[in-house]
């Protein structure tokens, strides 16, 4: 009787672990899109873009020439390339694109977590704060690491085309602020060891106001890597690049992916 009780406990444990395993990977995320795939969820048809969550109760529609790469929590990459309607179980039964590299699984698992965090943040209800810089900074992205000889800053602007905007730059931990007035939507600065120095961290913003309240300005942050810092991660980047090439990505795509997803631009 006691032995039977133990068997029941073990069976329930495996059932519970199996249930957790199934539900832990309940969502897929779209990673790369070609054409105009759509997703039907709760009777609402929506466009699929990078980072779109594909939950259990959804279906994905591909037309001719559409392609979709999507990922799961384990860092596996899947591909849809034929026109048709795909239910969640169809996606679940797809075979992952095979790759022996642990770097690519680690990479796509990291991307999956970023997509999950972004989705969570978007669904939270919060307070909207008024800030002085009312334009949207585009690049470089926030909290990014850069190993380039120059940086192009770009931003959206308001409809007043002739209005002067103010580009603001400051080194982290320093009080000095560089301010440049411009009517454009981009600005290129070089790593000249004067204004910008390798191995330093910086904050930047674009403001409509010449003398903004800096406590309310939303700053973006970036770090300029020096040769020693870049060399320390170069081997890992090289292995990741090899793995992504085996999955069918080009060198240009890979650099863009690592810049967008890993926030490491070189």
C-alpha cells in the first residue's frame, strides 16, 4: 500500500512538472518578417512585426512571398515560408532550424526575454509624465555599447519644420553639458578624444527648449568601448556570428541583429 502511494506521488509530480513545462513555453515571438504576415486573436486581425507575441489562442496567416521566423523561450528558431493559415499547434509542431552552437540558443533565449519584458511593460498601466524634450530619440538606442569611429544621432521632430531643436550631450559623472542648436533631425559626431572619448559613458537628449529643466529631461545612455573592452567580447561575437551564419543570416543582417537585440554595435 505504501509503495502504491509512492508511485501515485511520483506520477503526480511528473504530471505537474509536465504541466509547468508545457505552460512555460506557451508563447512564441515573431523575430524576422518578410512580406505582411497577419495574426488573428480574439476576432481581431493584426499585423505581425518583430517582437509580436504569438499566444496559444491565435492563428497566423501567410500569403504568397510572406516569410516568418519566430522563437521560443529555449532559444530555438523556427521558420514559416509557405502560404497558409497556421494554428498554435501547427507552430508548436514545427521543427526548429538546427544549429550546434550554444551561442545562438543563448542569443535567441536572451531576445525572447527582452520581448517578454517589453510586452509586460506595454501592458502595465502607469502615470504619464510631462518632459521637456517632446521629440522622440531614434538612434543610438538607449543603454547601447558602441565600437565605431563615429556616431550618428537621429530623432523625430514636431510638425514645426523651421523650429530649432537642441541636442544635449554630457559625460556620465561630469557636470559639463554640450548643447548644439539645429534645424535638422540628425547629427554625426566623431570619437575625437575631445568631445567623445573611448572607454567613457555618455547621456544624450534632444529638447525643444533652450534651457530645459534637466531633472525632467529624458536622457538616453550609451557607452563607447575602447579596444581592450571590445577585444574581451570579440571572441564571443565571432562564435555567435558563425552560428547565425549557419542559420542563414548574412553578415550585414547579423551586425544589425546584434546591434538591435544585444545593443552591441560595432
